[in-house]
C-alpha cells in the first residue's frame, strides 16, 4: 500500500513481519523503552489490548507481530501522532487488528468502558516538574513530561479499564519506583513481575519494566537484569532478539 509522507516524515523498518512505521524526527520518535516494553508485555490468544499514550503506534504494531492478541487499540491525545499511527496501521495492512483512537488518557474509561481490556500497556511520560522543559506545547515535551497526564492518571485508568485478572505492563524510570508501587497497590493492581534494565553490566539501571495484575494475590518475581550493551555500540544478544535482528 502506498502512503503519502508529510513534511519531515520518514519510514522506518521494524524488523518484524516486514512492518514499517511512519515517524517525524522533528516531533518525536520511539525509543528503546517502547521496544523493550513490547518484548516484556504478554498477551494471550484472543486478548484485547489497549496501549495508553500510543504515540505513533509502535507498541500495538510490535505486539501484533509478537502475540496472538485478537485486537489492539492505541489511545493518543496528540492529533499528529494519532494520524501517523493510523497511516502506519494502514501501511502494514493492519486495519482489522489495530485501531487508533485520539483522546485523553484521563477520559479512557469514558471512551472505552470499564473492564474492556485483558491487557493494558503504557510507556508514559517519565519526568515531573519543569526539569529540562523548554516548550510545554511541543510534542517531545508532552511525550516526556507529565504535562497532559500524571502517573496516577495512567495507573488509575488502567485499573478501571482492565477486566478482573487482567494485566498491566509499563516501562518507567527506577527513580520513581517507590511511587509506582504505592499507586499500583492503591488501585488494586498487584505487582507481579519486575525487571531492571541496565545500559551496561556495571552501571545502575535506567529503566524498569513492571507487570501488575488487577486483583492479583501478593507475590512478585524480580527477574534477572536486562543488560543493553556488551560494549559501546554493541548490543547484548537478548537485545538483538527483542529487536528481531
């Protein structure tokens, strides 16, 4: 299928099923965190999946390639990003499997209804306050800073949207781990699985992958660390596997 690219847009290969994605580096491009989340998240055959703050649709597209989910929905507040996501879905012939909805995470329950999904994923804005913030209306700022939604909005809505026993998957920063755990428990999302991501084996983690279950029983597995680089510029074998190289 031929898709017309707009100004500053480009097509990137995803190394999965021949899929490609439309991105605009002047606005925002997906990072490793989204790819790692797509590899950490699980969906069973027949599951309905929702990705909160989907951006250009990277997580639903990758999860469509990696799982047996029956349908995936991406919710994105920014019109340009939602438009790129829809065109990427069409480019890959996935209109029957992936739906992109433009809307606010804080209104997700109203948009979709309570207990509508078996799986919810999110790669939310990490930064709080005004650290490094230059233009709060810029797409990159909205993606990185809690301008349009806060962590509690994400976790609270995920809890409402999940079926009983449904699973929530999120990637975030370790410096907010205490807050994450408190909020998960507050909204009855029991932490079940956690994995720290380290850039190098001798460096502290800079990402954390978390799975929580709505109404789950207390017990969490801490998986072995995920190390990104063997040496500068050379990924560890597991990273190549996640990316599909």
